[in-house]
C-alpha cells in the first residue's frame, strides 16, 4: 500500500474560542495542487469551507467557530482526512 499523498496537523486541539488554531498540510505529491477543507458541526452541517493551495491555514480566525465539537475534513481528490476539532 502506498503512503498517503496528504497529511494534516491541527493544533492546538482543544483550543479556546476566539484563539487561533493552525491547520498545517503536507503533501507527498504535486499531482493535486489544491486541497478542499470543510468544517462540519456535530449535526453534519458545513459551517466553513475553503479550497486552498497553502501549506498552512489559520482555521479559527477565518471560520469564527463557537464553542463545540467539529469535524474537519481535508481532501485532495484522492486522499480524505478527518480530524476532530474541539473549541472550548
């Protein structure tokens, strides 16, 4: 099995509401120059989305997330990553 073409780090997690949380992306291939990022609430509603070619992104400042538990999904078209994000 080949290694995943996409990896994501999310920190700090959990984090305080209004404080920045950084999403750092790393790609092992240049085949997909952009990635799609979605933040979903616990009911499955998309509360924020972005398509980017950046290697890092400040999700909290852009999304203005309220306290709660979210699912962050990152995909490059071939690899999909899901991370739990807790905002206190």
